[in-house]
């Protein structure tokens, strides 16, 4: 291992810090209206993703219930409920 380069975890940490710093600088340079639009777009994308995930979890829970796997069905319904609640909070 080359001591100048450092270990892989330290390189990855430095890369993550550099990317985060760049993202913060770009965010601060954006006009306030653009920041609001990006925030709203991210919120809509997250709501869509949570909606699909809740739908799939509920569908899987129903499939488990129809197959006779009651514990798995309860878990699927619980996950679907929590995802839907999180989606509604956004």
C-alpha cells in the first residue's frame, strides 16, 4: 500500500466530503426561487416513490394473506401503512 495515497476508506471519506461541499456551494449559489422549485420537485419525487412502495407492500401483504401466511401479511400491511403515513406527512 502506498502511504502517500492513504487507505481506501479515507479516500472514500475525502471523496464524500468533497462532493458534499460542492453540493452545498452549488445550493448556496442558486437563486431562492430555484431552491424552492428543487425542494418541491424532490418532495414530489419522494411522495411518488413512497406511494409506489406502499402500494407494492400492500399488494405483497394481500398476496401473503391469500396464501395463508398471516404473520407475513400483517408485516406487509404494517409496512404499507407506515410508508403511506410517511408519504402523507411530506
